C-alpha cells in the first residue's frame, strides 16, 4: 500500500490530513512572501555568477568560475504535471566561458570549442528530475499542479535553525522534504530520495541554501551546497546574482554555425 493510500484509505484520517495540508499551505504561502511575493513569482530569468566547486569522496576534484543562466517558461493554466518550464545554460571559464552545458525543454548539449555534443539521456533525465524537485522551481512553477500534495510534518531545530518541515508529494508519489526557517520563511534545506532506473541504486540528495541577499526584491541564496548519500558533491558561492535581465534566445539555442558532434560512447 502506498503512502497516498494509507493517507486516504481510512475514514478516521481526513480531518487530520486536512489540518496538515492547511498548515502546509500556510507555511508555503509565508515562504513565497518571504522570497519576495510577486517579485519572486514574476521572476522571468536569472544569472548567477561565482566560484563553483565539485567534490569526490569529500575531496575537492574541480574548481571553476561558473555563470548559470536560467529562463522560466510560461507555464500553462491550469498547470500540467508533465510540463517542464525551464531553460538553463551552465557556462564555465572566467572570461571566455570556454565550455557550457545547455538544457532546454527539447534537448541538451555539451558545448566546447570543438562543437556541441548531445548529452546522454540519463543525465538529461536526472537534470530534469532534480530541477522539478528543487524547492524554488516547485514554488515558482509547480504550485497548483494536479496531484501536488503539500503537508506540514511539524517543527524542529535542524542545523541550529528553527524550521517548519513540509513534504511536497506529486502525482507520481515523488516526495521532496523542505525545511523552511520559522521566522523568515526562507528554505534552508531540502531532501529527497532518487533511484537509478537501471541499477535501482538508492541516492539520498540533500541541498542546503544560505547567505540570502535581496536582488530586485527577491531573496536569493548566494551559497548552495549539495550532498549525495552524505558526501558533499557540489558547492557554489555566487559573487553576483541578477534577475530579469532579458536574456536573449541565442543563449539557449545552438548557433547554425556550430558543429554537431556524435553522442559520447
């Protein structure tokens, strides 16, 4: 029996479940207000620039100057569960941005001076899954989605911060647990479990958000850290964040002059 059927299968539970949902809705509304309200919901694009670090077995394995360009697509009304509403270009290199990864709703490519190579489907799917389960994407693009259940799981002190704990469960029964600061409403941490479709390996994904700053009325974290199965794998320290800068289409499309390379073996 799934978690959903446990929740709704007994007549004694609906009142309790409804109260958890009402409390969850209130916390989420406070979080959106804390992030900037209409300024956050009206965010059309964003540029984050700073130092990005990758880790392997807790040891630094890579360092680069990164610039991440994000554009939100207009979501359908009413929202659809199958809608993926974001384009992202991850560029690396301090001045020339020598390499990049481009993710769109129709495809993804790894771009270097040699040309553009399609990114492996499993990596694209992992990117889309992690994006759809990112709390900022959920709040900006998925609210009102059919089957999206929001439940308050209680309050606690987590990493020395008082938090409200919210579970987001979608129509595919995928759960994201988010910790919102009880005073500011800002997300401090999120957790979810991912399984590899081929190997069925289980991965616990944790992301922490810190050092929020005001950017055009939007509160945005300048420090983001990701862990997998308890080991740090990525961290970015933004030096600059810009919002609503009217990013152009050419950032998210391949030039007609670029050489298309075969997929990696």
